[in-house]
């Protein structure tokens, strides 16, 4: 069988040779030196400059104006998408509105129907 493989690759020995490691094997002296450098390095905490400003959230973390129905549900005029989803799931779990046989299905009560266009059930994936 090995001869059949050799015929396919025209007997190229480099294809059958063991791979060489990219890094040399550590010796006792290099290992000791590496241990000393690892223990002697101290991580410094980043220093904030006086004039620097913090980054504002972007994307799904950014607070944006929300629909009037969602605003009534959450009680705030604007919210980040992640926060809105978290609060909706808290409400669903608190009132046990998840279908016990099909966990992907939500049984909407009157308050949730205002968000989900009056549907009795909402499927989430």
C-alpha cells in the first residue's frame, strides 16, 4: 500500500517525512530563563488620561427610540435592543407564558399582545 502512495506522489519523501516543529524544544537553561521572565513581569492597569472620553455603546447596545407600544410595556421612551429583549423575557418567565410542551412558543397575554400585533401565540427561534 505504501508503494501505491509513493507512486501517486512520485516518491517525494518530504510528503512522508514527519513534520518539523516550528519552535525548538526547550532546554533546561531556556526554561529557567522563561520562568524568571514570567514571574518578574507585572501587569499594569491602564491609566486614564484626564481629557479622554469613554466610548459610547454602538450597534445593539445603543439606546434608541422605541415604538409607543414597546415604550408602554417597558416604561421608558428609549432602550437598547438587548435590554428590551431581556425585559420581555423576564416578563414571560415571571408570568409563565412559555408553552411547556414547545418552549419556542410564547402564549401572549393582553400586555404582550400589544407588542406582538395582537397575536395569541408568538413563535421565537
